[in-house]
C-alpha cells in the first residue's frame, strides 16, 4: 500500500486531525498508521526487545528510541481497541457491515442504500463540527476555572434536534469565558488513548538511571499539562479536566488514569445500562440539581440517546474529592463512583461480552472478510480487557499490523501469533476502503 495514497483517503474521516501529527487511526478501514515512523525506527525497538523483557537499565539514547515509537503505538492502538473491542466499537462494526453491504456490488436493492448514509453520518458525528467549539477572550494564565452547561445539536437542515450536547466552559481567573468546548464521542476516545500514551511513557522511563528518570518525568508532566491547557485541543482534553476538577488533583497522570477507567466503562455500557442510568430516580442528586430542571432534562435525554459524554459526566460527578489519590487506588475509587450511579460494576464486563458475542454471531456470516476478522478479534480482545482497570495488556491482544511513513507495514504491538497479526494490511484495508468510497459516493447523492 502506498502511504500517501492511503492518507489522502484517510484524511476524509480523520476525527483526531487537530492532534494527529505522528500517527493516526482510520475508522472506515480500521487502519493504524504512523507517518512519523519508518522501518529503521521499528528495527531499533526490535533490537531492544530483550532489554525491555528483562527490564535492564536503558541508556538515554535507547529510551529515546523506545519513547519515539511505543507510547505513540499505545495511543493509536487504543483507538483500534475502542472502535472494535468495546460495546460502542462492536456497534460501529455492525453499522459498518450493513453500510458496506448496501453497495450494489452485493446486489442489494436501492431500498437498502440508506444504511450507507447512517454509517456515514455516524462517522461524521464522532467529532462535532468546529461550530460547537467556540473561543472567546484570549487564554490567560493557568489554572482555568470550568463549568458545565448543556444544549442541543442542530440537524442537517439547521433545526434543533433532541440530541443533548454537554459543554465545558473554561474561564480565566476573572471569570471571563475563554473557550466553550463540547464533551463529545471524540473527547471520550482521545482521553482513553492519551491515558495509555502517558502511562506507557512513564512506565518506560523507569528503565532510566535515577538522574535521567527525574528529568524525564518532569518533561512528561510538563508536556501533559501543556496538552490539557492547549485551547485548540479542549475537545480532546475535557475528560481529564473533569476528572481532575472533581478529584481536586493537580497530578495530570492521576486525572488521565481515572479518565482511562471511566472512558472504558462508558464505551462498554449496553443499552440496558444507559436506560438504567436514565431511570435512576436519584440521578439528579448525583449532580446536585433539582429533578425538574432544563439541565436535568438534557442529562436524561443524553442518556436515553446513548451519549457517551453524558455518561462520562455523570460518573465524574460521583468521584470523591481526593487530591492525594495515588495510582494504586485509582481502580477502586472509580469502582465506588460507578456504584453510586446504580450500575453494578461486576456486571459491566459480562454484559459487554454477551453483547460482543451477539455482534460476532451477526457478522461471522458477512461476505466482507475483514469485518469477520475484526468481529472475531473484537470479541477476543473484549474478553481479555478489564474495563475496570486503568491499564491494558496490549501484548496479549489480537492487533493488526500498521502502515509506516515509508509505506512499509510492520507488526508493532500485540500477540504476534494472533490472527490479525498475520494478515497484511491490504487484505484488511482494501475491501473496507471500497466500502468507505461507496458511503461517500452515496452520501453525496443524498439531497
């Protein structure tokens, strides 16, 4: 596959375009790409494999070789996992299959073409248009103050819909509004991936000598702070802000660790779980609002419509004020917060797997081979990932190869003996790219 040709098609649905520079994930073809990496960068990592396994001390140069590749790989492959190996991701695969099979190449009649538009609109809705992010006064010194408000999304005809949208409004020290940013699906997905990137980079830094370790940890912390206070990336960082504000912590790593668990839980909520949240009579007590209130109505509407941002907000409101929270207590703290919402944490994984099996069974007969492969990998990975943990063991998962900036493909992360690891990228990407081009062509014909 030619990398530049792939990127031309991938950029049409790059929902992370504001932050994607070194790597990206392409939803319509489930492809991970790294424009900043070449084969030699991966070769350097392969040569350090034994050191990583034995946890031998790393030189600064060796660490830099690892830090260039692995945290980025953890980030982009988290996007792959979230879009194939969660309840939300399995729904995406089901929509993808229906949309791509509506192509007349599969001899479907015109009455089925609408499924192409449904999936097209779903992909476009992951990241909201720039209209919903609004910059006001110039950004001032840190920290920022923040408040939550709610609104409704406009449809393609400019009319107000019943779809809820939550906004985080960031204010300066004088109370002036700086940025209004939506809490969208892309907010959830980017928080999930960014958490794995930051935590993996910190884990690799333990291999440095003490002096180098201190310097590197300060650098990681500073870059994380710069990221969440970047006014151009607030839709991506809003989850970390919410978690940090509720906990009262200034430790960005803790905020992302908590966000990691909460985002995974939200992505694994079944329809029954969303309905249970919406029906909770004590729900408004959790957000300290009267039950009869416009904002309260928006919250319940958001849950009924399976809005990820609304679910995340509710769960953050159940976090305790604990500025001293440590990483070893993150998982239990989040579990207690989930219990307050009325959801049984122990049921989340079992219900997600049951849903994943139903989707896998639905898709195992698909004539589109990559969709069959992805649904099998999705269920396999879903069964192995603990949704109540802030870490993911990538090395046990069924992950595909990635395409590098020099047009080469390489297996970077996952179980090398797994089915997807032994498929070349073209065998997955090309049939799905045909589907992408079909939904684009049909969407253009919808007046």
